[in-house]
């Protein structure tokens, strides 16, 4: 929310604990593990990059020189 603030937000966006504004402490709340599982399945953490039909990762395993001299 703001620098120095702490808050616990439910998967649906509801603030369930806090905010603590620029103070030291621990926020506690009860969670529903089923809601956590549902939210994790719905969250696309890789976004539109999760498109194997469009994007591929290629790694060049040949030794590389940190300097390339050109004449």
C-alpha cells in the first residue's frame, strides 16, 4: 500500500489484516487453504509468455569470450 506499511490481502482482494503503518509487529489472520488452492490455479504467473507455440528458450552452451576484438 505505502512504503513501510504491512497488510494481508485475501485472494479476492479483501484486506484481512492490517494495515500496520510504519510500526514493528506481526500481522495474523486465519486462511482457508481451499481458497489458496483455487487462487493459485487461477493466477497465471507466467502471463502471456506461457506460449510454447510462440516463445522458445535457446541456450548457447559454447564457451564465450568476455571480450571481442574487432579490427
